C-alpha cells in the first residue's frame, strides 16, 4: 500500500548542473633544472625501457572545493611520481614554467587539490628496464617481450590540467588519455 501511494505522486529528482571538465596534457622536461628536471636511465646495449601505461585515470572533480562562479581557463601543472608498482607515490605542483605559475596562487589551491586528489587514484602498468639476451633488442616499447629479466622502475611524469568555470558551470576537459 505504501508503494502504491508513492507511485501516484510526482517524484522529484535532482540534477547536478555543475558539470566538471579538465583539459589534461603531458608536459616535456625543460632544461637542466627545476621540478621538471629528470635524470635519464643509462641503458646498456642489451637493455630496453618500457614506458609506463596509464590504465586507470579518474578526472579531477572540483565539486564544492571551489565556490567561484567564474574562472578563466587556468592551468595547473603537476609532477607525478609513479612507483615501481605503478601507483602514484606523490604529486607536486610545478611552478617553474610560465604556463604553470597559477598553481602557486592561494586562490587556486582548490584546483591543485582537485588535480592531486585525482592523480592519487591513477594506476599505471609500471615502467621497466628490460634485460635482453646479447644480440637481442626490444621490438615494442610498450612491452618487454623476450626479455630475460624485467625490473619495474619508478618514474616522474609531468601533466597539466586546465580548469574553467563559466556561469557556475565547472569545466574540466581532459585530453591525452
């Protein structure tokens, strides 16, 4: 009887009008210094390197972290340290590039927090150094097929996220999956 009573009334549903969207891009290392500086692995002739493969990457979500109704496109950059198991060990805001300096402004702390919260959940097939038999070479950089030994290694990756809020609608487009 209770179900029949509810079925006869109009049910209200809520619609979240604050859609979120992040534009993501991979950054290249610049120069010899700064947070983006990376020491390359020195591979031997019988070694190859498998790049990490991102397989789980939820988008940043601002939600109620940022109450602003307007925000011009604002880029936040992170250095993401991925451990040898493919988990994000930590992320650090990059401020040493002109396009990334907005991450150092106090009013953009919610953007940095949202990006860091998202990347903390990212998972990768880990990077690895692949040892091949003498005379063999790596055929595919996404795999260590034919290697005698595979050593997962930590890596540091650089990403940029562009946030925008227009009339209260948070946009966080994401590209480069």
